[in-house]
């Protein structure tokens, strides 16, 4: 892991991280990893035998030990798989890639039980830190540069104004999914997630030490990718070309 070439991209919801990571990975011949899928995979597993009402009714300690027990008694692995034309790192649970269900509304709604627990976050560190590949890895999340991979050679904190991120989220919900939704409610929802991500006691969203803050407000995705690619040591792309 020490020699692993790593680029970390952290940032709030709706700042365009996943698109940036995908385009950047294509451009650099790197492999993308979305760390949110680790929390989503644990959530999916826990929900297979514990309802969200049961989780909500538990004390924090009880919930913590329930989740930790699931992590210890099941096998989590991060493997390289082909996704379209690109290699991607995906989480496997007991040898199976759970797939799109990790992005279901239910998992998205309940994932905070898993992501906000300090003991659970600590238990999931070795899994994330164990990743090694011959090509550079671009990891995306909230605490990649600050906690999980502080040794990464390139650390980016990607952000955008609340308005820009709310607009992006609104376009996604209305345009792509055809949902009828109130613009002000979307903005408030994004603002609430910000407060929550930044304010939580463990793994809060913060700019990593030695990182570069990229504010994508008013920038095209190509410009963002260009800017970040410019931070990557030249020999990395030469080696991959
Ligand atoms: O990026 P995402 O929507 O897939 O993340 C799912 C959840 O996990 C979200 O609540 C944020 C949380 N998360 C986290 O706490 N730390 C990370 N490194 C990545 C995601």
C-alpha cells in the first residue's frame, strides 16, 4: 500500500464527485473507487435481517454491536471488475457484488446508521486500506484524504456553492427521474446534509491537510477534470499511456 499511487477526492453531496472521478479515471488510466459503497454494502446486509424501525429503536451501543457483528461474520472484499470499458473497484459481500441495490432509496435513507458510528468506521478501515492495484486509484468519499489515506500523493477537496449543488440535484431528480419536486425543498435538503456531514463527531467532512480545494461553481466538468489532472505527477499518466 505504501507505494500505491493514490488520488483522493472528498466533498459534499452534489459537488459532482462521481462524474469527476469517472472521467478522471478514464483519462489517467486509473481505477475508481467510491468509498460510499462500503457503507452502503454494510447497510444492505444489516437491513436484510433488521428493519429500519428496529435499528431506530436500538440504543447506540446495541446498534453498534449489531452492525459490528455483521461485519465480523461476513466477508467483505474490494475487487477489480470491468464496468463498461473501464476497470472499477467494487465491494463484494460473501463473494457477491450486490449491484444497484446499494443505491436504492432504502439503503440511501438508512446508511447514516452505519456511516455515523465511530466504531463501525474504524472497523471498516482495514478493508479500505487493503486495496492495492498496479494503476493509480482515485478514491471518492468524505474522509478519504483526511482519515483513510492521509499519505495520498494528490488530495482534492471538491466543492461548489450550495446553489450550484442544489440546482444539480434538482436537475437530476426532475430531468432524469421525472420526479415532481419543490426547488426550495431540494435546496434545504442539500443544506441539511451539509450541516450533518460537517457536524458529525466521527469522520466529518473537512478539507484534508495538504489538500487542494477545487470550487467547481461555474466550471464545466471537463474544466474540473483538466484542473485535477494538472495536479497529478506527469509520470503517472506516462506510465499508463
Ligand atoms: O457517496 P455516497 O452517497 O455513496 O455515500 C453514502 C453514505 O456514506 C453517505 O451518507 C455518506 C457516507 N460516506 C461516509 O461517511 N464516508 C465516506 N468516505 C463515503 C461516504
